């Protein structure tokens, strides 16, 4: 396994990061850290730490509106698009999947 492949596996192999990604996928809109915390049950510091990793990995996009940061799946990135497509195909309808479980 190449170093790049290993990094990708480590990035996606974290349960908290997967919960954040699935929450963003389910929402179909930009979310604040507060809304991500509320949906995932994760602490704010945990969400911030993992969102930074996901941004660096190309999976999440951050937009700033004044003092507010909003996060969404990064559909400009091949990784973000591929992950969304994977979730669309494997999890199907949004209502059928519970991110908190």
C-alpha cells in the first residue's frame, strides 16, 4: 500500500470523521459546527479537529460568512465527489440511515 493510500485509509478509518461526513451528506446543505455537534453528538473541540483533517484531505469545504464558518462536502474535489457518490449508492435514501447509531 502506498503512503497516499495509507493516509486515505487512516483519514476515512476514523469513526468520528465518518460521522461528520455522513452528517454533511445527509444535510444536503452547509452546516455550522454547532449543527454538526448536535447531529453527531460529538464535542465541539472534536468536530473542529476532525473537520480540519477532512478539509486538508479534500473531503470538506469551509466557507466563511463574517464570523460564521459553514461546512459542506467538497464536491469540487474528486475525493468529495467520490465519497458522496459512494454514500448515494450504498446508503440510498437519506431517511434510511441513522448517523447517531
